[in-house]
C-alpha cells in the first residue's frame, strides 16, 4: 500500500477533482495513478469548470483509491461550495463523504448544513444525516436523515419545516411555528413539498395534525393547489365554509375556482380567470347560487308608501354575477381599462361577499386616459351601483355615458401669460328621481301645512321648498372654457395676477320628478288629537318637469393683488401678505332650469376664498361681481417649525348673487355667501419637527361672530406609532333638514407596544346625540414568518336601513403556507 501525505495547507485547481488532488501531493510516483482517476462531471456544472481544494492535510491511498482531506476543508466546484472538517472521496464508488460541521452551498442559493453529507461526485444525489437546509427566501428544513435522488427530489425522514428564523438568544427554542412530519418530500422539479404524517406546532406546542398535505416550493410564486379555506356567516346566509382551488394554466394565465356551502342558502360557486400581457392584465369573475331558504331574508323587507317592498335577497331564487376588470398601457401616455359588474339584482355581490365587487356603493366604468407634458385627457362611461335592500336606491343612481374631460395648458403664448383650455362633456340618465321635502323654521302654519316628522317639534314642511338630489330622465351638457392668466412683480413688492376667461355651455334635458305626498292633519275636538284629513292632503307636492335645450355663457375678468411683507427677527422669518381679489362677470344664467348633477355640495372655507368659481362642478357657475379679501401669514421658525394662517371675507358687489338662487339642489343657502357680506372664514396650521401637525378651518357669522362651522385636525407620528384626532361642529341648517347643531369627534391610532405587536383603534362620537357613531379595535402581529389580526368593528352604515353593523375579524398568515381567517 502506498500512501502519500502533505502536512501543509494547500490550494489546488485542476480539470478533475482527484487528478489535482494527487498532483498537489508533490510525489511523481503517484502521478500515473492519479491520471487514471476519472473526472467529475455534472449536468449543472460546465465541463470547463475547475475545482479548487483547500485543506490542512491531504492523503491518497493508492491501494484503495481513496483520497482524504482534513482540517478546514473547502471545495469550490463551479457554483457549488463544500466546507467540512474532513472529506473522503472513494474512486470506486464515486461518492464524496464530508463529516463535521458540513455546509453545502448549491447554485440555486440553498445552503445545506449536516453532521455528515454523502454525495455522488456530481453533487446531485446523496444521503445526509442530521440535515438542515436554508433556502434563499429564508425558509428552513431539518431532518434526522435525508436522501436525494434524481438531482431534484429530497426526502427528509423525521423532517421539520418552517419559514421562521431561530431565536438568536436561544437557538434551541422552537420557532414561532413549524411543521413536523414523519416524511417530507421536496420535489424541486415539480416545485411542491409533500408532508406525510404532519403535525403543526405553534411555539413548540402541537395544535393540529394532518395525515397528508402539500404546499408550493418556497421558491415558487404560483403553484396549482388548494388555498386556505375561509369561513363566512350572516343572519340571512347562515354559516359557510369557502374552499378555493388555484390552478396555474401557464406563465401568463391562472384560474381560481371556489365553492362555499351555506347552512341556510346552499352551494355558491365562484370562478375567476386572470391573464397577464406585456402591457397589462385583465380578469373575469363569475358567481351564482340557487337560494335554498329565501325566508331567511324576510327581516330585510320593509314597507314603503303602504306596500311591502321585498328586498332582492328575499325576492329572487336564482342569483348571480359576472364582473370583469382590466388595465392596459397603450403607450407611455395612454391607458385603457375597465371595471364592470353585471348581476341578477342590485344586492347579490354585497350579500354573498364577492371579493372585489361587494362594496355597498361601487362604480362600474370603462375609461381611456392620456397624460401629456401639458395636457390631460379622460373619457369614462360609468354605472353607479347601490347594493342595498331597497332597490329604489340603486334606481336613483345615475349612469354616465360618457363623462369627458380635457385640459391643456400653453405657457408663454399670449402676452407672456398662460393659456388654459378646459373641456367637459357629461351625458347621464337615471331611472328614478331622488327628492327631499324640507322643513321651514316658521311656526306660523299655513292652512295646507303639516307637522314635520323630523326630530324637533314646531318645524313645518315648506310646500314650496324641495331639494332635488337627482331627477329621472336624460341630461347632456357640453362645456368649454378658455382662460388666460399671468403674474407681474413690481419693484416695490406688489404682486398682480390678472385673469380673463370665456366659458360656454350647450345643454339638453328631459327630466322630471313626481314629487311627494304632503299630508294634512287637523285637530279633532271630539277626539282631542290631530287626525289625518285626506281631503286637504296635497299629493305630488314638488313635482317638476324639465324639457329644454339651450345655451349659456360666462365672461370673467379678475385681478388679484398681493403685497407680502418679510420680517426677520433673529433666525425667524415672518411673511404678512394682504390679498385682495376683484372679479367682474355677468350673471349666472338658467338657474333652476339646468339639472344640478355635479355641484350638489358646497362648503365655504379658507381654501376656496379666492377661487374664481367656488361651485364644485360644471352645472352651476358663480356669477355677478365679487370682491374677496384676506390676510395671509406664514412663519419659518427654523428647525422645521412652520406656521401658516389665513383669514378673510367675501363681498357681493353687484349683479345676481349665485348663492341665494333657488336652484334644484339648493346649493348656496346657509353657505355663508348668500348675503352681500359673507361670513368670516379662517384657517390655521402648524408643522413641527416632532412628527406633530395641527390644522383648523372655521366659519363665523359676519354679524355676531357666532360659530357656523369648525373643523379641527391633529396628527402625530412617533417612533412606536401614530395618532390622529378630528373634531367638526356644524350649526343647524333647517333648509337642508338639519334642525339641530351637529358635532362629532373622531380619533384613530396605532401603537407598537412590543416587538412585532401593534394595537390599532378608532372611534367617532356624536356629541349632540351622545352616541358612538363607529368604533374599531384590534391587535396586529407581524414578523418574517407569521401574521395575526384580531379586530372588532361597529359602525353606522349610512347606506343601509339597519343602523348598526358589527364585525369581528380573525386572520392568521403563515409565510409560504397561506392565510386563513374569519369575519362574522
């Protein structure tokens, strides 16, 4: 037996493993034997790859054809790396055995740790004892022993799998969660992990057992198979379990099929298809059920106008939906997309919680948008869906076909100023009108008046005052506006900003509303109480018909003057800036003759004090001559301290005041602008370097300074969380049916009270009625391998007839395994 040895550290490279090992020994007599040793080859390794071996001692037994290396052994072969205390290579069996703190790094990034590792010389197949594998995405396998076959299938005996990191302070402590199994088979070619005799442990304690289940390979983002089930429950549907199956069709297509069985309503089937393209993605989703116990929804029925109205949940047996979404980038500037819902009735998707389509109020639309350097294009067809138990609420929603907006800005074009073009086209239709009879404050009752059914006694219906929220029929309006503006700076510091604009509208309307019943009650002396008198009751009160086609125009000239004063004291900069704006234009035309569909809300505050047109949409235009004046203040206190404030007032100088006109939506009344001298408005905000900010808006009566509206908002961000609080106070507005002052305070916050643990809470409180409007509480946990959410929510739903809804949420997620949760 011939043995050669080296007692020094050596680093060698060669085209073959053992040829280089023999060559590094330095004995010429072994060279011939070494040349007879076959080279290592592997499909994953380039034939030209060289092997690098480093060890303290290398010996070769020529009789047994065994090479041994010991002492800090390291082998680099292609993209493979092996580190061990001792390595032995047997030429006859072509196996490589590494012992003692073995680490194998594979080309795919996986790291294998073992006490002993037995591999074929192509690094593909082998047997591992006391094995531990760490994958690139931070998942881990461990086993008492393991075998690897066919270069892709690893079988772990008495295996353990987890996606959690070991505790650094106490590595022996069990991870947050782990799966222990009699056998774990990791098939990297099929990209699946199979567990046989699996026991799920949480903090080392067993909580579930499954004889078999499988999960995707941790490196796989998409894999066919069953997803985690979810649980559903409601009074109308009963209890339900939803089981989804995910199917990968190809790299750009996949499908999810789900079935839910409800104890009261039977089986609900769902399917969703998704396909991706180079420039976008689209999905199509469908669901359907044949309801088994419609009477479970009987409590949702209600009486309207003396007749029972059946909710869609109760009235229909065969129910379903089809929904589709898509978005495509046609170019860098243009985007085309859609989001549309078709369903058997107005409340199916909401009742059965169809994900992505279950919002109480949702918008179906098809759109095309374009964004240029100085232009914007937006074209949309829209359908507004109101999913509620009263189908009339859905019929009162408009359909837009289409809404078109275009804006273009040209700078340095005319007299050095900026020219802006605005175009808008709106065409809508509605199946049912929405109107609100209002109450007047007068206690002097006319013979045809009645006691108002609103909360406060003594208020009466005004038979000539009705708010039309939306009319039944068709309406189309096209608007175009061309404006010019510029800014000039004088040497004295005066800043002048002139503006001129021309706007024209073309409209056609064929709309109506049937009105409401105005009952009359008379006092019966015999009975000693008020009784209903049908003879004096007025029916169809407030009926209106609009059938007109016409035009209107508005010419505006405005000049804004500002004179900022800069005052520096120490390191603090103060800017005081008086502002005055004069606006001259003709009167608003056709008020009350054009439907008001997009300007139905208006709040006068410091933000729109200097707006040339304070209405929120195109259907109303501010007209007449007006002056707006105010005083701005800003301060830079240094160290990221900033203060901004504004106070001002508006004056109607001549012409018709648009804010005291009886329009269809009664916008402008009680706004603070309906008189020649407006209410005072002001705003104030503070920014601090400590993550704390504060802002307020207020409106005060111009005569007695009584508060008409107040909004406060404060935000705080800190290392362990964030918090916000808001307060609103609005004085009574009887003309809108609000007979009492309204005030509400709302707050929300998050607090990280421990590592990975966060508490969340929020609530709104109605101060006038002394009641909680909505509230939510919860605890969230999240780390690298596990997430948990437990929460409770209670709120007043303004869209539903049931005043309060309560929801309890529980959801857990295990990285690489999936999520499971319940809301009820």
